[in-house]
C-alpha cells in the first residue's frame, strides 16, 4: 500500500514537472495577432477619371477594388496627382529625394520615366521571360533606351497616337464635301483645308496652347517626318542637335496655324482643357489631340465625329508617319518598404483580363498584351486609329524620349513660338543649350 502511494506521488510529481515545463515553453512563444494589411501608396496622374461619372464606372477604381478583393492583405491608397506634367515631376522628384514618395507610380514611358531612374527599383529580377514575352513595349521602359538597360517599369497599353479630330457637321458648313472627303496627306494640305473652312465662315481649329502640349504633338509629327522615325533617339544620344534646320522648319510650319488666323485668337493663353471645351461646344471644326480623347469625343458627338492623323510636311523623308506610342509605365520606388506587394499589384494590372477592362472602359488605346481580346474595342474612333496604324509607320515623340527637364522647357517654349513671342531658331537654340548643359 505504502509502495503504491509512493509510486502515485512520483507520477504526480512527474506530471507537475511536465506541465510546468510546458507552461515555460508556452510563455516563451510571442503572442500571434492578426496581421494588419499592407498599405501601398499609388501616385496616379495618368489613369483618366471623369469626375462627372460614378467612381465605380472608372477603370482604375474598378481595378483597385478587384485587386484588393483578391489580395485582402494589401490596401491600395490611390493619390490623384496634378495632370500638369511639370508639376507632377517636381512633386515626385522632391518626394523621392526626401524618400517619402509613393510605393508605386505611373509616369509617361520613355524619357520622363528614365529621368527618375535613380529612385526606381529595377524590375528585371521580378518578371520571368515568359511574363515579359506576353507584353509589348518593353523598349520604352529600359534605362536610356539600351537593349540591356535596367527595366524601370512595365509598359501599360499599346499607346496613344496624335490626330486631328473633326466635327462632321461643321466641316460640311465650312464647305467640305464629307461624302467624298479625303484627309489631307501633307501639312500644307491641312492648312489649305483650314483656310477654305475659314473662308466659308467657320472657325477651322480650336486650340488651347497655354501649356504647349499641342505643339509637342505637331512637332513630333513634322520633325519625325522630315528626318525619320529615329531622329528623337538620335537627339537624345546627341548625334543630331535639337536646333537642326528641320526643327526650325517644323516650328515655322506649326506657327502658321496662328499666323494665318486658323485658330481661336486667344489660343496661346487658353488652357488645353478649354481648347477641348471649345471644340465640344461646336465652336470649331477641328481640334488636335491624342487618342486618350476618343471616349469623350465619341460620347459627345457619336457618328458626327471623325479623325485623321496629323499630316507630315511636303517633301518629308518619312511621309505619313504617325506620332505616338507606348504612353503609360507603372514603376516601383527603390525606397518603398513594400516592394514585393508593389510588384504583385503591377503584375495584377498587366493581366490580360485587367488590360481588357482598361480598353473596354476607356476606349482610348488598345491592349499591349498578346492575349488581348480585340472585341472589347467598340469606339469607332479607336478602331479607325488601329486601322491607320496597320502600315506600321510610327514616330516615337520627342517628349517621350528626352529627359523631363528638357520636356518641361519644350512645352513652355512651344506656346511662345506659336503666338510669335519667340523666334523658332531662338527656341531651338535654347533647347539645345539646355541639353548641352545636362550631364
């Protein structure tokens, strides 16, 4: 009996020791709490949002909601930035120097993106060859446009191309036979068309050139046509000077719109958005803009709207070249604390179904994914542009290639040249001098 009690007490003592040991082990394990979602800060100034439409109808809000539903551990905080390119560049650069900018941002592909290379996380190691093979446009996001340059971002969309939009009814009022209308093949023919419309009592063009954007689109076409599609790459490489004779010739041709009275008299002081308003209010027969306007113009005019490419100058070595190309790039900042989550967001955005959603909602540019669904293109204006591009004669614009600082100066000078405040040669010389001063 005594022996059994001793054995019982021994077992109890062992059990107590085991329990104490277990408690010690458990006490050493830190408590596990539910992990807080990661917040990605996304600076967006390129995904268009129409404030008059419900947010749930806009692409970027739909895409973010879908991403967050599939990735409940990530919250995307979209910060809308100023659409003015110079202002956005200044804000992004200041924030990046301080290291408190966004995790993800969008920027124009090419030179503007490359100018932020010191702050960008190279994406080479994040994308497989298979993933990259499904998208086109990678050349526009490689550092310094080199074939072996670091990937500074991911190209988004097949790009926008510049065009002359027209109001069919006003063209007819201006004496144009729209049943047999053939778009002008040269810049000189466009000026003649505009003059004939003016002679019939209709304002030919509505232009808002305060920011200098229209000049950028026209100059891309005219200079690219005169020298060839590689000219702006050669300018960046300093193999061709910006103040080449062809640049001056193109500036002279562009300013004729104003000199001949073919635009609204206040074009030089009118913001770009107000120029669009003049056109959509029926104040002019034509308007120069990029493909990102396709949805708005078709929504307003329907079948009464049409477009044709900005024509090149007579005698061009690259006649019929259409300026434009990959527009948007998505990038990750190298100071981001959430690089893996940022890349996950970008990879979601370039999925074929999300790119199809982008095309379907905006109707401004085609998808750049090889598995894109072409049936989502419903806008006749976008369909027309796609047909015009089949010839493959494209020109990647000056301001998509050159550094952001030069582009900002370029925009400012365009307006002054347009209204005759600055001679074309002087503007070209200023641009050349500014670029020579850059390292």
